[in-house]
C-alpha cells in the first residue's frame, strides 16, 4: 500500500503505563525498511518525555518534523480537538508519508479513537492498519496489569479474569479486547511458568484469534506490526468493551505531577530514591531528564514501580531546558509532598 494511491495506513499502539510502547516504537523507527513514517505521541503528563525520547532517535525514516506530540490529555477524550488537526498536519507533508504510528497514552481506550476513523473527513484519507496492545509480561505473570500496583489488589481470580469493578483493570481489558496483535514485553525476564501465567491472563480477554508476540527490549520486526491491512474502523463495533454504553469516560483514578530536582551528583543514588518513593507511595511510573554535575550529557530516567533504568542518551544542547524534571504518575490520592520529600533525599 502506498500513500500516494491509497488511504494512508495507521497503526494504533496502546498499552498500560510502562509496558514498553516507546521502546518498541523507537525500534520500529530505526528499522523502517525504507518506509517514510510519521508518529503521533499522546503523552500523559505535562512534560513530553516520550516524544523527546523518540525525537532523539535521529533516524531518516521518521525525521523530527514528522513527530507530533499531543499533551492535552488522553487522545480518546480529545480526538476531535487534537487528533484530526494532527492528522491534517501529517497528511500535508511532502514527501508523503507511507505509514502513521499513533502511540496512545497508557490510559487511552482504543475504541473511541478507532471510531473517529469512520468520520467522512478522516475515512477518505486514512485507515487503521491494526491496533497493537503492548502488555507488561512480568506484571501479568504476577496477576497485575502493570508493575507494582499493590494498592489495586489486582490479583488474578480463579477463573483467570480480572476484577471488572476496577477502572484500571477495565482499561487493560478494553485495550486487549480491541487489539489485533498483543506484544508481550519483557519476555526475557520471565521463565516458562511466568510466561504461561501471563498468556492465560491475556487469553481470558481475547474474544478473537489474536496473536501474542513475546519480545525483549522492544525488538519486534516492523513487518510483524506494520502492513496488517485490516481496516479496523470497519470492524470496531464488533469489539466489545466495558465502555460501549457510555458517552464519555473519565480518568479520575490517576494523578500526575512534575517534580523539579537540583542537579544530581550520583545517578545511582537518585535511582535508589526513585525506587524508595515507588515502594512507599505506590507510584506507578516516573520518567524524565536529569542534569548531572560535571556531565555534558543528559541523563534519561525511566521507572516502572521500583524498577529504575537510567542512562545518558545525548548531550544537552543550547535549545534544551537544562533542568532536572520527573513526571510522576500514580493512583488518585498520590501524596505529592511525600514523594517530593523522598526524591529530595
């Protein structure tokens, strides 16, 4: 399928917080196989961390101007205000793009977004090539939808289903229910028994024959994800979700805020404080960029629960806001003062 003769295919990538969407998309951009790609990133929070990570790729297949960040809230809630203008901007680019990837926020429900592709002004120009759900393998193996969400008590029931009364779990179920392909991330961290447990949890919410692909470090052959040609918008009504009878939905179960820190001298010490905050205050996710004393390089920090990864991704530039800032995401009622106190050391 070529962009010049047909509707441009779009792949919707959904998945819960910290599941590994950005890592996988970065791998796709770096291994595009000649495709001209564009990317719409729907960041949850006030700082475009995911977009910055992806823009740092510097790959020819998806230049920085082909990456559009939407930071005004969950894309499934703001589709008319944000998505359609972003689509217009991408489709006007020259040379024409061959494929559009949409990375939704961890809170997004895919169905309302896919339904927007039925609008006449949209359907004539683009089509949903497929919906890809990225799920956190080790978390699922432990009976949870995301790492270290103890407060949810999201243990798997005896019949293999989750507690449908929990909004966070319903988001997970809706994402899987709409998926054409499920990416089981972090498979290298699981043994055979854990993998089977994760698969059982996924299978409990698949009403169709959907392939589950185990991956490590986001390494998925783009040919597995792109070019599915499914025209999902024509079938989306058959994908039953918890929110089918609702006119709207809210994400009041989550809090997000930004913590500014002074420059750090010891990244490992900071990682320890991040892990401690996640453990004691039930933080789901922390991510951001940090300035380190004596280092011209920018430290990228990503944490899922108490699991913290950090590395220098590139040099600071004159255009950068050289401050240490972390986006903190957790359940409603997250104690901001307690988190800030722990991070301050």
